[in-house]
């Protein structure tokens, strides 16, 4: 089940970020989320914007993501490629799982695809699991964008077929 994040979910979501950070470190992605990133303040902002979601399995929060309307300033400039469309889009950010449930990325992507015709997502060049999940879900590599701290990310987008 996917639902909006509640303020009471913040401790569970922060623990999920910790688990995801540890997974990334153990699988060759040592720099994507420095300690304390994503922050509780960012999570609170996502909740306030109405764009933070959690995935529950058997009543337990096992994953989280932000699903927000664009535009996103990080996507204003793209290098080494181009977006596949300039139509209005929604973004997926801060995707994380505690690793206890399978199929979470597919469920999250399906949820977003039911609610938007154009999606954008980015991830660190070393985050091969997220790159693979994005491609498996029908996203196409668009190029390289730079996030707020100035570091590059591999960017993908998905468009509903008409």
C-alpha cells in the first residue's frame, strides 16, 4: 500500500534513509547521500508540500519517496543528452527502501505513472540498482543534470505513450 507520509512516520522514514545509505555504501555508491542526507527538514518540506509517500507492507513502513510536480530547477539544464519532451512533468526524488520487501521500485513507478503523463528522475552514476530499476520501468536515459550541491546525476524520463 502506498499512502501519504504522516508526521508520525518521520522516525521510520529517517531509519529507511539510514538503511538505504548503508546499502549504497556496501554496493559501491559511497557518496550519493552524505550522512544526514536526506534530512528531516527536507522530509518535513516534502510532507508539507503534499508530496511525500511511504510504502507499507503488512502495516509496516518499508519504503519512501517524494512525488512532486515540476518544474524542478535541477532539471533546467541538462548535458550529454536532452529531455525527451518539454511537456509538464512530475519528479521522483529521495527514493529509499529498507530492503525488506521486493518490488517496491516497480510499485512506486506504477503509482507515479497513474498520476502523471511525464516523469523525471535522477540518480548518482554509482547507483546502478536505481538506474536499472528506472530502465526496467520504461524510463529512458536523458543526460546528466546537477543537483543543488553541484554534483552530477544521471537523469531519466518517462512519457506516457499516446
